[in-house]
C-alpha cells in the first residue's frame, strides 16, 4: 500500500465480542515478520484506533440481513459511521488524516462520517468505487482481448450500488475509443448490468461479500491517494461541489486524478451524452434518497 520502505503502525478496531479473534490476527501479523510493520495495536475503542492516524480505512459495516429493508440498513450504518466520525474528529490529525470508506452503503456512510468529523476537511474523505472500476476494466479486457495496461479513461459514476454507471464513452484502448470497438447491445445488456450486479453475483457463488477483490481495491485506492496516479484517471466517490449537475454535499463517484501531494481533482468538462446523462441522474437520485433517509445524523 505504501511501498517497500515506508514503516507502518496498524491500529485495528473491532467489536468487544470479537477482540479475542483480533488478537489472533495480531499474532499472525507479527509472525509474518513484514519488514515495514513496526507495531500492531488492537482495541475496541474508536478514539484509540483513530488516534493520530494518517489513513483511516472504515471497512466494517452492518451487512444487510434477510428481511432487512434498505432504509433499515441505512439507519443502522448511520449510527455506526456517526460514532466513527465523532471519534475521528476527536482523535485524528485534522488536515493530516485521510479517511477511506469501504463499508456499505459506502457513499452515504462517507457523508455521515464526514459530517460528524468537522475538524477533518471533506476533501479528506473518499468512498471506494475502485472495486467497481476494477470490475469494469476486467470485463473490457475479457470482451476485447486488450491488456489491462492498454485501457485508460474508464469511469464509474455515482453510487456504489446497483444504480452506478460504468461509462466507457471516454475510454481508450490504446489510441482507439472503446465505444468504437464494443457494440451498444453488449454494453447495455451485458456490460453495465454485469458491473452493477457483480457484488450480488459473488455473494450468490461464495455465500459472502467480496473479500480479496475488495481488499485489493482498497490497497490500490490508498496507494493512488498517497503516491498519485501520474495524470491517469481512476474512480472515487468524493464530496460533490456541483460538478456535472450533481447536488453539492453528497458523495458521488467521479473520474478523478490524484497528484503526488495526496490531493485529488475531478476530471471536468467531459461531454455527456443523453444516454450517460440518464444513467448518471438515476444514481444521483438514489444518493439523494439515501441522504434524506439519514437526515437526523446530518444535523
């Protein structure tokens, strides 16, 4: 995540009832004798876990269980991420702490955590859509036979949910537009729903949510944030300032570029087709509904 020479201290947070299992994880990490791992601290206290952190990865979230409505899931996670936001606000390094939200519903969880951590700039919060980005790239490779290194300018717009919009209208495969190499029928009936529903497909096959691919995406996302992307595009859900007509104040996935100063910027002024605009608005509306469902945690 931080290269082969950066020393790392892990501060791991777990629920009290799972702390003994976390002790086992701590022992295994120590036994791996990783050359960059200086120390592993385990705790069930958020204030201790987030004390003076450079990067906080908010991975844990309440999973959706059988019979649970989406609104119930939103409220349960709102409680969790409001608590974590307050702990970050108290114990973090303000400008020096960056927060990467993985636990779902990631975009709205990032909104809640950020709102409850006013000492940390909103630009220091991201929600992960890198996993969706990677899924889309893999499907483009499979369809076209291109190498991953040949593909650039792919975008995930919107929510990390089944409404997200994986957009190839600006994507290049070497020096050719992907849209010229891929037929519209496959795009609409196979590619877009395939990326949107990939998480559910994995749950059906595996019996649990994505683990290895999500971890890999989180590692890549933090690596890009820390070192920069050398002007290459990637996808991340960031605090909206109104770009592309998205309501300011929600976390929406955009094409972004990271510089070598640990800062990001949205890729702006891209032409948006009517087809793309419709897809972008659908996921925008879902995020507004999610925000409206957790307003008591945003006051």
